[in-house]
C-alpha cells in the first residue's frame, strides 16, 4: 500500500508542501493592524470596501488607483474589510510567482539554479516586507513572469487574438499602473518583438502552418497596437504615480535587501546597500556584454535601470530577483572555467555566498517578528497613530486633510481628504474658503510639494495650532476664530 502511494509522489509535491509550510511562516511574521500598509494598496482596498458596503466617502478624491483595485475585487465576495485577507492574497501572488520563476529558471538554466534562486528570494527579508505591506514589488514580479509565459504561449498560438495576447496586454497595463518600473514590461516586449520575423515555412508543413499558425507579423502588429493604447492610457491616468513610497537613497533601499525593515535599523544600512549595488552592477554589466537577451531577464534589467529614478523598496525587490536569477548562472559558469573538478572548485563560492546570505536573511526575518510583537512603527506610522488618537474622540468633529489620505482613513476610520491642490494655496482667503470644513491637516513640511502649504499655515498661525510635531511631519488643528460681539 505504502509503495503504491510513494510511486505517485514526485519531487514537485515536496516543493509544494514546502511552499505551504513557508506560507504559514509568512503569516506568523505578518502584522495584522492597520499600520505599515502601502498607500496605493490602502487606496485600492478602501475604494473596494466603500463600494461593497455602499458607503459614500472621499476615496474617489485620493487619485486614480492602480489596478490592484481590480485584483482586490475577488476579496470583496467574502472578506470585505479584512486586511489579513488582503495580505494572504498578496502571499498567494508571491508563491504563484515563485513557481513560475522556478519553471523559467529550470528551462532557461537548470533546476539547480532555479531551486537556489527561488529559495533565496522567498526567505529574503525584503520579500517579507513587500508582502506584509501589500506593496507593488510582489505584484510587479507576478506581472513580469506572467508576461514571459504568456508571450511563450502567444508565439505558439494559432490565432493572433488569442487568450495569451489579451493576458499580455492586461498584465502589462497592471505593471504600468503600479510603478514606473512597470514600464519595463512593454519596453522589453517591443524590443524583442521588433526582431521577430515571419515564420519560416518548409515545403512539407506549408499547408499545416498556413492553416493553424497565425503569421508573426500579424501578431507583432496587434501586440504593438495593444501595448501602445494600453500603456498610453495608463500613463495618462496614472501620470506621477501618486501614493508611491518616496525615497531618494539608493543604498538605503538596497541595504534593506540584507538587513530587513528600516524600523529595526538605527541608521540607514548604506554599507550593505553598497554591497548589493556592486553585485547588481556586476550582473547587469555582464548581461549586457553577453547580449543574450530574453524577455524576462531583459525585463528585470530594464526595470532595475528605470528604478534608479525612484529607488524604493519595490525596486530593491526587483534588484534582488535580478541578482539571484541572473547572477547564479554567471557564478556557476565562472566556476566551470577554472577547470577544477572538486566541489570547492565547481561550487565553492556559490556555497559560501548561500551560507552567508542565508544566515543574514534568516536573522533579519527573526528580528522582523519583533515589529508585530512589540507593535513597532515607522515615523509615518507614528504620525498616523497620533492622528488616530485625536480621531478617537467621537464627540468632536474630525475631518482631516492628509498627505497619506488612504492610510489615514484606514487607521482613523474617520472622514479624510487629500491635501488641497496648489491652486487653492495661492491665496489665503481662497484657502480658508475651500478648507472651511477641515478640522486637521497632516503633512510633512520638509517635502518640496508641501512648501506652499507650510507657508500658508505659518501665515495663519492664530487660526492653526500644531498639536503634534514628529519626525515624519506635523498635525495642525484648525481653531475656530472668535468674532467680537
């Protein structure tokens, strides 16, 4: 009986069992309060929850949401209003991406590379951070690898307008809506399809090909038109990509790949970031030198280059994926060139790097558990917690204009508006008239986009009182102006 059961057990079943165990470990590391959520994800969740619960609020004013709002519709059937459900959904996206990444690496390089790279990616602290905060990085990875497989099926499809064609357009639009580095998907597709030529036809199979296989030129024309229209439309509605994490420190973002959440770091991990930056530069330089371009790898490289203009943690996750899945084959090939046949000569440096980085990853993952246990918060979350404390008094009116409107509404569960636009801030009387119903303002006065609001609030010092001053920003309370009898 047992022998019959074991005959049907394959190595992939053990891999799926390991992913199930890893999923439970991820869920043990997550925090389940309203803090630490990505602003874009909070917008997508809130607009879905307001629709499903028939609640009229200011979420349409927060800006056009990314297409996570469409993906989260599936959660509204049974789990509307549940943050844990959204995090588990993001975890499923990650595990699905991991399976597709392994299959890509196995077919492109070897099962050895696929196993090592996928395992390292899944235990990396930056991956846990992105999943816990429902950030764009996990969804970008899902889009990139899905586009690769759909492109593979499109090349084999009999018709031009097949299911893979529409899925490519959908995933490309999804990626562009999430983050500027999502533009890497349509760019890589266009670059590689420009070199596609008409299918060669031999005399033996000419009739079969003409009957079943759509010409390559028709596919290319349709794909370019679809990508052009969808990308232009998403750029128009999402221009500026509001709600993304603001960061200008490249090394600090890359350092989080090894050290984990910045909440646990006293100073920015620029030293570790320099190590990761060197590895990334080395991998990209060798990849470009070899000129063996392939869709998924080219997408990763282009995404890493675009991410230099917005170096947040989503970019760091894509950079780690690039290092692992493109760097391991390069390292193994370098070992083979030495000609040494023992294990040290063939895999010595690979084993050393795996041991070192795995130790760092698991140590950072262990410390990440402290964030949920001790309810640690980032600077912006501390400011949101102060706003929640003010909003807890339901006997007083509370309408806040916030720099982080979706996250603020998620934490306070009260009415929240975005900050007034620049044209309202040009005149004091106009500002007072347009914001007459607002009781509090919350923003970071040190950012350039809030300079006008800082100046006008300083001129209204008798009307606006600072009730909280924290590293991430200030909370101003609007006091009623008493008129003389």
